[in-house]
C-alpha cells in the first residue's frame, strides 16, 4: 500500500516540478520581453526632441509595458505648485488633458511631494485618492501604479498607469515603471533644454528681423528722402540759373546743408548698425560717442554719465546693452517730444546698470503692452526679449506727462567680476 501511495505521489511531484519550471520559464520570458521593450523605449526616447511627441510616447510605452488600458503623465508647474495633466491615454483623455491639481492632492501629488513610487490596488480604500479626477462617466479608477520623474534630484513630474488588465499591480510592475520613469525623466530634461535653446534662437531671429525692418524704414524715411530732395533742388537751381541767377547761391547753400545733414544721418545709421567702436573700446566710450553724435539733433539734448571704467563684457552682452540703449533713445526721439534725455551707466561688483530717462510726455505702458498685435511694432517688446537673452532685468516706468525711465540691470558674468579692478 505504501508503495502504491508512493507511486501516486511521485508522478504528482513531477507534474508540480514541470509546472513550476513552466511558470519560471514564463516569468523569465516576460522579463526578457519587458527588458527588450524597455531598451526599445530608451532608444526611442533618447532620439525624440519634440517635447509633446516625447511625452506621448512615454505614456504609450508605460501602458504597453504594464498591460494597462489607461495611463497619464503629469508635470510639476513650480510657479503654481500644481500638477498638470500633459498626456492622458484612455477613456478620460479629453476630460483630463491640461487639467490641474494642487501638489497636495491625489496619489500623484503624494508621489510628487515624497519623490517615491507607490502601488494602490484598491483606490476606494486609499484616502489619498482624488475621486473628482479618478471617476468620470463610465470610467472608474480601480488601481494605480505611480512613479515620480526625477531629474538631478528634483521631481519634475509623475507617471501613472491605471487598472492593469491581468490582475493586481505587483512590486515587479513597480520596478519596471521606475526603470521607464528614470529613462523618461532624462529624455524630458533633454527635450526641454533643446526647446529652450531653439526658443532662444527664434527670439534672436525675430530681433534681427525687426532690426532689418527698422533699418529699411530709417533709410527710407531719412537719407532716401533727403537725396530725392537734393536731386529736386539741383533741378530748381538749374532753372534758376536761366531765370533768376541771383538766387542760385542761396539755393546751393541750402542744398549743401541738406547734403551735410544726409551724410550725418547715414553715418549715424552705419554707427547704429555696427558700432565698430563697441568691439574695440567697449560700452562706456561707445555710448558716449553715440550720445555726442545725436546731441542737439531735432531739438533734443542728450547727456551721458558714466565712469569710463565699467569694464569689458562678452561681445554679445555689450552688443545687446547697446541695442537696448539705441531703441530707448530712438523711442525718445520718435515719441516723447522731450527736451532732454539722460543716459547713465553704473557698475557695481555684481551688477551693471544702464538707465535712460527722458522729460517727455510719457505714455500708458499697460495699454501699449496689451496692444502689440494690433500695432505691429515691437520696440519695447524687443527690448525685453533682448534683456532676457542676457539674463538681465528691464524695468520701464512711464506715465502720461511724467516722462519715461528705463532701467536695465545686467548681472555681471562671474569671469568678468575681477575685470573692474583690473581695468580701473
Ligand atoms: N520714451 C517714450 N516716450 C513716450 N512714448 C513712448 C516712449 N517709448 C515708447 N513710447 C510709446 O510706446 C509705443 C511703443 O513703442 P515701441 O514698442 O518701441 O514701438 P514703436 O516705436 O515702433 O511705435 C510708442 O508708439 C509710443 O507710443
Ligand atoms: Mg520704438
């Protein structure tokens, strides 16, 4: 009997062993397939620089990897301390996209604040769960697996997958989501940096384009018209020679004055276009020369106050500061009906300050800034853009009949800080 009993047991253990071998095999198979997916994802993510497409890809990969019908990616908005649903895959997509929730809310908020992943297999028993966002029409959240997206020790977002189709989420699932999240976070950081760089480049292109338009306008309104007037004046002088020669001398005198004025206008335009002096001698001397050139023209007196020893800065910083001064002065000449404008350049250890103040009629800054599209001219806007390109702040203060004051504060690059002492 014992033998019989033994016999009945042995085949059973063989079956058990082969069952467990089969299970191990399946698990290994699954792990390999997860690894392959993860490797594909890592490769795809590292080559995607468009942020929108990248986020979409991450969410799809997460849902695919974990057999989940819904998944979403939320990014931290540091300015408001909120999480924003950037990509939502699944039935709730349209309802949730771009919705915001406080960092203190929901399971995603908890993950973002604590910087650790979490598994919740029954959300109805979890007090962190936010019912307003998790349940919508027919869609019901049952389980959530969420991991933080961490870059250089900082949580920039959260990725979640919902309602796994093949059973509860396991700690192994969590491990896979974390692996995906760490790849995704690096890719997002890269794409953001790339976007920042291309935004800056677009700003530069816009600024240059506007400069070209301004030059064309200035050439058209100034020298081109003066030259036509000179040509007409010469015709008049020729006729006068025949009918009233005594007046020719006066006519020629006024033509000469116009020619001198035109030549001065062209030189000033050339100077504005590319002040060679800026490269050779730096900001202080160049601004002084610019002010002296324009002083007294069109009834406006210009003053400049600076120590000649403000030091030297990288060429793009000097060129940008000069361009901002030019736009400010050109606005005073065009719009302010001012008697005087004062420019001042002041250098402290960590800060270079340029101010341009006029005693003209002033203007309502908020109404100008809210009407850019309609007006189609972008002088003040470009000043701000230029300032931001060199990490400077720009303050514009103006009020009707109170004049205008513009203050540009440029942080001195670390390498240049000793330069003041060296050049003083
Ligand atoms: N110093 C100033 N004094 C008076 N008004 C000014 C001054 N600077 C700018 N403005 C007003 O702001 C407007 C916008 O200036 P800007 O953006 O440079 O464009 P644009 O000079 O081409 O008109 C001007 O049209 C003018 O009404
Ligand atoms: Mg302007």
